[in-house]
């Protein structure tokens, strides 16, 4: 009945087609011919206007989704004007220069975004982030719905891009590279991602073929820009899963701006919806701040700081998983003893200095430090029964296990510690002249990692200790083994590792217009990376790689608004510490950089449908990979072979249609086809762990026609299964199976009590709020049972193994409130 009600609600909301007022913001600094600020200038847009302050700064709210003309006037200068067409909630920055001669900036229809289209960058509206129903609570949920990305774990912020793994994705915040934990091993242990959604101004994403100025990874770039407030702002968000608050300030002279946020999150609701009963006491909290100081019109200093604490106290109690068929139902019952205590503490600080030498030359200096201390401690004993289920309807014992076909126990132990300290110093520069742009950068990184790894597992079945899988004469539990008792798996290692890196890039960009008024964009660049691995009992090893890259984009002068783009090059990924450590915990300093020759052919077609803007994006790609460092995937924990003993390939097609399916709201549908295989030691090609053949994602926004304050956000995901159902020790060439398809639907409803189009007079209790929204979310509406791995147990009677799915979260309800001041 509940499913029918939800479907009726979705159908009812999806019929709305009423347009309401949309707004955008234009802001910037007005300068004179000597690049000095111009105070007292009037900025007009129809009946709306503002006046630039003592620093020449202005901010004006304008209508969105239509062409508007903005006129700037000052008694000492000639008037100037420019024309723009902005999307809903867009924040467009333009810094006009006034002179004594008549000046017209001309038509700048979202110039910045047009340039990103030419370079293959996807830009996403920030407003969508705070409203999308998200189990992980981060901006990554939005990224997973874009073309080229997949994920099959709603509790993880990690994502795979076009056949790559989680370690192949770059993340930048205001041009500063950020890091993720090293030891993180399961979805339930992932709390907060680094990125604070409340602080974001812009979000750009590239799924491949990116420029040389971005770092040394194989798959993708997520480029985040944090806000620089120009006035006081504050927000508070709270729900059953946590809370967050942010504050933005700006000094009277607009020279000092700060924005800070604090977050708390608790995943207990999701963990308790799984089939394992637990005592789960997590604590995910962080504080983040971004400070901007404008010392002069030419010099700006920024600071980005973050402190994050993730603690987990996890005590599993029992689990029952039913599987099999209707004719032959089977159940797995597990009773647990013991607990897991994990803690991840990270501290990050970065200074960035921007110096505007002149209007053509900008120099930047970035220094950052990252420190992480991580521990994973657990002792968990699981005792299981595998048996036949009572299916007699009306029986008092219906659903109980009445006959045991297999019994056994499993004891897991770990005492893992890691201490990592990173230091970065980087210089970047940009020079622009006559439609040519030169970008360059050099960077030094020192990584100091101290790691202790102690893990073992003992398995007992029917009174027999199961020998390790690599034992030749191992016929247990069918025949007793009279040798000494040894763990089924045993990993012990202590590593003190230092990595010193020198990297740099240089690239040239050029944009021109042909005689036929077609637009051409060229970009060519090269990266170089040198790294040295050293440490206790490690032979010092130095390696160097060079990565040339190029892009070309063509926008013909057609009635149809189309852009064609070809990009690619040679991409190297010098190994991080995790890639140097093999499955036994030993560091191999000779691991080479994985290499990918990458080509992307793309097209973007912008058009009007129902007199509303739409865009169809398509990209076909091919990757040829060599020196591949193969790995196994356990939830989100990656274990590498630390041996470049494979070659691989990946190819596919990604499509995304986005636009106003409902007037005034942006929605999109993405589809992807992928095939990726690897050849290990010349044994032939088999599917890689991320070979997710088909992906479908949809983010749909709607509102009730007669009640525009009542809105709906629907997030749908369908991914075909990945090769993840085999035992971790199995030879993939002999035994390879896939998990079932990943299907999930999350929906959120919100009611706007106060907002841009719903304000109240002074004295009303809602007057202080710029925005006040109440929300209700349903995660996993149809309660699909998605599995991420299998638990393998033995049936001693039939001498066979069963793969029992480890299911993810069930249906969860959540209430939330969002406030802005």
C-alpha cells in the first residue's frame, strides 16, 4: 500500500508545469583605466539598481532565463553596458573597466560557462546540492548522477569514473588538492567527505580528457570553489541524520571575508536498516573555514583550514539472511561477539596568495599541510548456522531454521595504525595576451607515512580449522588436518616510508573566430612528475614520467547551437602509498606509474523544447592502459598487488540530457555504457572490478502547480552488477561472478515557508529568514536489496560453498529543516 501511495504522489507531482520567478546574481568590481576601484557607480537593470561601494564592489540581483542589459553609469566616466542571459540561481562575476571613451562590453552570455563547455567541464547548479536526497550527505551524491560516474554503495562518498577505481579521482578546493583516508575499509565507516556543501559557490567536473594543469590521476577531476561572502550570511540544517551550520562574514571595507562551517553526522539510521543487528555509535564531525583577505587590488591572501574527527564504535549482535529459491529456501544465521573501534583524525591547512601583476599576468603561491592519524581495532567472532527454513504457512515456527546444513565460526582480529604527514608547496601562473593564454605550475610534495598493519582471520567449520586457501593439500573440513593451527589469512607489516615528489606543467590555450564566424578553441600542454621512494628497509628508487595532453573544440556558426570537442593524451598516475603496499603489507618501491592513453570525442547540443532550454551531451571514449597495478575491492577498501603485471582497456559512451522538464527547475537524465577488461600476466582478458556495463541515473525536480512552495526531488539509479561476488582469495581466471544489479530510488519533499519569492514584513516570525524549508525524505523507496559483497560459508553435507549477499540499507525515513539568515 505504501508503494502505491508513493507512486501516486510522484505521478501527481510530475504533472506540474507552472513557471515562477527565477533570479540570478551579477557581481564584481568596477575599475578605471588604471585598474583602480570606482566607488559610487550606478549599476542599472530595468527598475533594479545598486551602487558600487568604496572598493568598487557591486552586487545586483537580476531576472534569470532571459536576456537582460545592464548599464553602468558614473559622472566621471562614459556609460558602459553589457548583455547577459543567466540560468536560475547563477552567480555571474564580471569586472567592467570604465574609461573616458564610450565603451561597450558587448554580449557576454555566460562567457565563463561557454569556455568550460569548450574544455569539456560540466558545471552544476549549487542549489541542487542542498536539496537532492542523499544517504551519504555529501556533494558526491550529485556527482554520481552525472555522466561517466557510477557507484554501488549509498553509504560511501566514493565513485568510479569510466572504469577507474576510487584512487583515480582528483579533488580540488579553490585550486588546492585534498586527500581521502588511507585505511578506510567499509561503507558504514565513511562519515563526512572533505567538501562542505554549505560553503560551495561553484562545482565543476570532468570525467576524462582534462587539461595538463590538473594533477596526475587517470580518471576524473572534481573542482570545487568556495564562496567569498560580500555580506553577512548564515545557515542551519538539521535532520535525524545530523546537523550543520555555516556563517559567512565580510568587513565593512570588503577586504576581509570569511566563511566557516561545522557538521555532525550519524549513520545509525542506515546501519540499523540493514539485516545485521548492531550497537552502533558513530561520531562524524568536522570544522572548516575559508578566509579571504584583500590586501590591495593586486594582492589577495586565502586560507583554507579543516579539522575532521570520525569515530566508530561498532558491535554486531546477530544477522539472518534468507536466500535460495521458493522451493529450496535457505537461511544464514550469525551470532556475533566482540566489537570494532576505529578512529580517523585529519587536520588540513593551506595558504594561497594571488598577485595580479597586471591585467595580463597573475601569479599564485600555495602551501598546504595534511596530517592524518588513523586506527582500526577489532576483534569479532561470528558463529553461523546454515540451514533449511520452515515454510509451513500457519506454523508457529514459520521462517525459523529447523535443520542445520552447515555450522562454523570466524574470528577476525586487527590492530592497524597509520600516521601520514604531507607537505606541499606550489607555484602557479597565468599570462593572457591577444586571445592566447599560458598557464604553468611547479610543485613539491613530501609524504611521510608510518604504517603498522596487523590482521588475521581464523575460520572453523564443523570443528575443523580451515587451512589457508593457498595450501595445496587442504581438504578440510572433509578430512582432518594434523598440522599446526595457523590463521586462514595473516598480514603483518610495519612500514616507514617517505615519498618526495617534484611535478610541473605548462600549457597553451587559444580561442579564435574564423571568417565564417565559427569558434575554435585549442589547448596543448605537458606535465612531468618525478618521485623518489625511500624509508627503513626500503631501497631508494627514483622514477620520472611525462604526460602530453591536448584539446580542440569547434563551435560552427549554425542555427543549431552545437559544440564538437576532441581531447586526450597520455595520462600517468604515479603511485600513492596505498599502491606501493601489496596484499601482504610489504612496500614495493619499484611500482611504476600506471599509464593511460586516453581519447574523448564529445558533442554538446543546446536547444529549446517547449520554449525552455535543454542540452544534450554525448561523449565517446577509449582508454588503453599499461603498467596496470591490479587490485581487489572489498566494499571501498582497495588492496593492490603492487606489481605492474597487467594491461587493460576501457571504452564506452556517455549521454546526458538536462534542462527544464518542469519550467523553472533543472533536471537531468544520464546513461552510460562501459566495458573494461584487463590481461594479467598474459593469461587473457577478463573483466576488471569496476566493469559496470550499464548505468542509468536521473535527478528530477518538480513542484505542485497550485502550491509552488511544495517541491519534490527524485534521485533514481540503476547500475548493472560488477564482478564482486567471488571470494577474495579466488583466482579470477577460474572463478568470477557478478553481483546483482544495483537499483535505488530516493525521494525528497520540501515545503518553503520563506524564500526569495516568499518574504514577510517586519514583526512576522519568518521575517528574519532568507530561507526556511521543511523537508521529508524517503531513502530506498521500494526497499531494493542491493548487495556489495558476498559472505562465503560451507555446507558440510553437500560439500559446496554458498555466497550469501551482504545487503546494503533498506527503506529509511528522514525529516529535515533548512534555514538561511
